[in-house]
């Protein structure tokens, strides 16, 4: 396991250590800690290609009116969306089909398949650009709270297209918090996006990663992220893999546009 300056708190696995099938050690880390950092999994021209597509979307967002489906903008102190200050594109694979290819990349699916089987759907696709000047993504939460389940069969996946650190808003996780399978009480503030859980932050770690890294984690894991206090962007695509035959009442296979089969046997 490589330990470089990025691995301040989280445990990292390089692409070699997890190639094709996940090593036993990597699977153990996923099951014991609830997350796995796959360092620099997407690289070279491939990474540049996806970055360029996301750049196009950010450019386009400057002219998208508030309240356009898929697009949401950062919120000001009065609770109003700020035109042009992109927060999130929900259903990014529906809005921009070129991103479906990223969800299908074998570098990712070869490592997800040992955890949930070979027939895989992805759902709930989103893009957080986390723009400079206060860009945000999520508060402390468990993804399964939104899915109405506590199944261990949903593997969430965050792909960091750019370096992500404390200053520009890296992911934060509470290791092992997936184990109880209890969905914590989530609070809601109408002037912000998403719900949040009160946690003891001393249990949390920062997951600072270099560009191209992919973090996979249990949908029961408590996680959140820092806001962007830097002058850099922090692009992240995030979604959820599930066995294709898993029934999720809120995400029925044939009714939801943003559920895509990404691998079949
Ligand atoms: O913004 C991030 O770093 C991760 C986003 C996330 O985990 C989520 O949308 O649940």
C-alpha cells in the first residue's frame, strides 16, 4: 500500500493492488471500514476527455436559467439560487450521455463487480463542480437515507477528476459507520440542499485524493464534504452501483430514466 503525501488519513490502494478483481485486502478494507480509495484509477487521455466534457457543462451552466430541470445553483443567504454559480447537475448521465461511458469504465466496474456481482446498474448520477468562492456539495448523510433502504448491496462511487483536498472540498467519511446498518436521523433546513446528520466530527477523516482517484463506499456509510475555500475547482462525479436485479422502490428499473444498465454477463 503506497503512502505518499496524499494519504494523510484515509487508506489508499493503487490501481495495481486492485487490478481486475479486488485483492482480498482491498475487499476487507471495504467491508471493515466502509470505503476504499482507488488512487489515480482514471488517467491520461481518458481523464482529460471527461474533464473537457465537464468543463463544457460548467461553461453551459453560466447561461442556464434557475429552475431548469437537472441544474441547481448555489444558494445565497436569503435562500435564493445564484444564477450561473453551479452547485450540481442531478441526472448528469441523462443530461449528458457522454458521461455514461465514465460510469461504464472497466477500471471502475472490475472493482465494483467483486462486491455486488457481474450484472450492474448505476443510478442517481450527479456532478458537483464545487466552484471556487464557496462551492458546496453535501452535508453529513447516508446515501441509503435517500434510497429508503439499508441494503448493503448499493455501492456509492465518487470520481475525483481533479485533486481534492481540505481547501477545495474533499470528501469526509466516518469509517465503520456503515456497520450497524442503522439509518441515522437526518435533519432538513429548507434554505439548503439535502439533509444532514449530527455527528461527532472527531470520528471523521478527510479523504484527500489526487486527480483521477475513485472512492467507493457503502451507501450506509456516513459521509460529507468540506466546502470549497480555495480558488480552484473540485470536479466530482458521484453515483451508485447496484446489482441489476435489486428492487429499489424509489428507483424502479423500468420507470426511472437515471438508472442505467452498465454491465451484463
Ligand atoms: O462531493 C463529494 O465529495 C461527494 C458527494 C457525495 O458523496 C454524495 O453526493 O453523496
